C-alpha cells in the first residue's frame, strides 16, 4: 500500500517538472528527452546544459508547500 501512496503523492511533482521549461537530456534513438526517471523511491531528474536549475528549484518549492 505504501508504494501506491508514494506514487500518487509524487506524480504531481513529476508532472510539474514535465510541464516546466526544463528539457532534460537527449537519448539516442528516442524522440523524447530524459527528464524524470523513477523506480520505487529512487528519483533522478536530468538537467540539460541549457536548463536552469532555478526552474527545478521552483518546482520543488511549490511541491513542498502543497
């Protein structure tokens, strides 16, 4: 049950990151860039060379306030 609750709770953060100005990093032979990767309770957020870390910080701060 805790895994399902975690997934429900964390998805708004991931959606906020996906909808932000962040682009992530390109993946060979894929049409989309890697931006968020999650497995169990491990999360990786990929920032590309032109991504502003402050954008990610704003997403995280908004999520923490909710």
